[in-house]
């Protein structure tokens, strides 16, 4: 089987590496209903200038991340990524500074064997510095892009990309402004970071130029199986696993400095990260008899095929204008400290305001626009009147009271 990527919107859409460029170009103009982006073909090669002087194009890679999930449990691909980085650095290849790169090993064992194999410095030189041990880019924790890049993307409706070694690439999960997200092995993440665009065919076109101005192709720096095998001994040291896994909190200064309560019953401290859900109050071992049957309920959303958990309950970052953002602002949380829906899963006040808040979700109850597209974001129509959208999980809008005095339904995120 040929090396492959998956994307740009779903993990099941596998693309052989030699077809990535052509597939992206094809999807660029296809209707959204066919998993495309509904753009004009001539826009693919057009250059857009950001406010700070950076040139952007559709298909540009803006986030490249070796993430902690799945792939970092496989030392072969991690060592391959390190070897590819070593060869790339030796040839003088670089990653453009505006591309956000990161390395989140699955554990300290990974960092240990990359250090002992003397590969970590080469990854760091290309920008793949160790960022964390845990969920990062795959769940929207890559951090934001620069304001100038965000502005250029939204103003010109650009389709820019992220390439990551995680296992989730649903719409708006990685970053709300990156519409094309590709899953790849760690060495291919490094390769695409160097190439800088999904419009480069890595099988036939160079990644870049070496110190003497000569073209460098993927095959020139791709490590052989023998090279990877020669370093596997560093990842198979039983003493390292015992030392780092026998006591996970040992030598963890930051972790051990976190204040904790003692006792067998959780004390539910005041926090915007975790809160006692209302159904815990007066909790009994026997469920109560339901005395409030649901009658006359009406649908708030119709979403068609390929609706994912990330559309229903997003995991990534969210905007200040969203209901969840407004809730946090009202509780004294600064925008820079929002973190993500995934990090705030333990607070029902945040998460119920995030229901159907994915900025790419399309409610089929909303009539299509003149160009055939639909409004994106958590919007719905009032039922049964069919009035214009009044409930938006993305904009936190609310209607004026009805003159008839008839009670309104609460916002759709409750």
C-alpha cells in the first residue's frame, strides 16, 4: 500500500500521497455536498497579502503537528520523523516561520529515546519542539494563528490547511479558520511542513532547495527501513519504561505543585473548568419517576449525512462572541485563557452552550442562499412559524419578545 493521508474533512477519506495535490484541487471546486469547498478554480493559485506582509495562498499549510494520539505509540514512525528532519536540516531545508509546528510525544519515554538517538535537536531546528504530553492540535489546542493571518483567511474565505499525525480532522476541530485538515504519519507531517502547501506533489515536485540551490525531493531525505531499525534499540530500553512509568508523578514539579483536596468526597471547588451538574444534587440510588413528559416538541436541527460528534459537541477552540465565550467572559475569564471545549468538558454550563456550536455545521432547515450554499454555524428557525433564524450558538443572538405574549422557547444551546 502506498503512503497515504486522510482528509480534508473526514478521517475515512484516504488519499494516496501521489494524489493529494490533484484531490485537493478537485475538492476545491466541488460543491460542499460532495465534500468540497465550492470555490472557483482560478482562486487556487491566487496570492493574498496579509496586513503584516505575508503572502498566503489557498492550500497553504499553516499548522503542522506531531500529536500525542495514536502515532506516537509507534517508535518506528517517530524515529522516521527524526531521521527525515536530520536529513532535511543537513540539506539546508527549513520550515517557514509562519507555520505553527509542534511535537507532543505520547509520553516522556518518546522524548527520552529521541534524545538518546540524537534526533530531537533536528526536529527542534525545524520547529518541532516538545510542547506537551497530552492532547494538543488534534483537539484544537494548537493555539491561535496570528491576527493578520486570521484576518486574511476570513476576509478572502481562504482554504488553508493543517497536517497532523492525530486521528481526528473533523471540520473546525483543529482551528476554526482552517477548512482543510489532513491526517498523516509523523515523517509526512515534517515533509509537508517543509513543502508548505497541499498543492505540492511530494512524489514528483521538490520540497525545497538545498544550500547550493539544488532541488531536494522527498525521496532524497526519506529514511530507509534499515536506518530506522538501527535506532530502534533506543526505544526498547526496559529500564527507561520502568523509570518513567513506575511512578508517574515522580520528578513532575508542575504536576506536584497543583493544589489538591484530600478526602474521599470531591469538594467541587468554584471553577470554570469543572462544575457540579444539577442532577448530582439530592442524588439517590433509585431514579425518580418522570413526571414531566415531553409533549409538542419540535426539531431544532436537521443535519443530513456525516454529522459527527464534533458537530454536535465541539472539542476545539471557540470565539468570544459565542455563548460559551460570553459565559466565560461573564465569569472573569480572559479570551487568552478560554482554552477549548475539550478542556472544559467537566463544566456543563460551558458545554450546553457549545451544543451544535461548530462553526461549519449546516442546518438543513435553513433555506439555501441564492448561490446554493447554506449559512454555517449553530443557527435554526423558530418553529412552527418558520421565521428567520433567531437562535445562533455561534453569535449568541436572541429575539425580541413576542407581542402576543406567547412564551418563547429558550435558546437552542440550552
